[in-house]
C-alpha cells in the first residue's frame, strides 16, 4: 500500500463519524510526505440533499478507506481500465485467477 492510502486509513480511524472521499498530495520534506484527505459529514443536510454526493450517506459507504475503495487504494489493488489491468478483471487478482482456473461441471453428469 502507498503512503497516501495509509494516510487515508489513519484519518478514517481518527475521524470515525466522517466518510473519506479521497486525498491528494500536498508536499514533502526530507522526512515526511503530506497528503490532504477530503472527509465528508454524512449527517449534514447540504450533503444529504445534494443528489451528486448523497450516495456517500448510505451505510455501505462506511470506512471506504479500510476496504480499499478510495482511488489510492484501488491503485495498490491493481484495479483500473485498459490493457494493463487485464489481470484484475472480476474484482481482484485472486478472483480472476480462480475464475480462469476453476473447472465448470454440469450438476448432473
């Protein structure tokens, strides 16, 4: 996992009531790298009433950063589009390997 994904994870643990949307690189010095993490309050009325962002208010969006659903985490999981990501079609490397190597048989033989 990248340092950006670890930063999102730490913020998600510290701010449990907020939802992590995404993050971006801010700067670095000789010791540390700095990222800004965008958090959203799902109980705020402006968020709940906005049709573009109210998807994040649903309960299944809790702790997206822990489950690898932010863009920094998706990069480390190898998910994406295009020729480079053909090994992860189906959710993960393991899922695609299992689908390709499993032998399908009819129920009644």
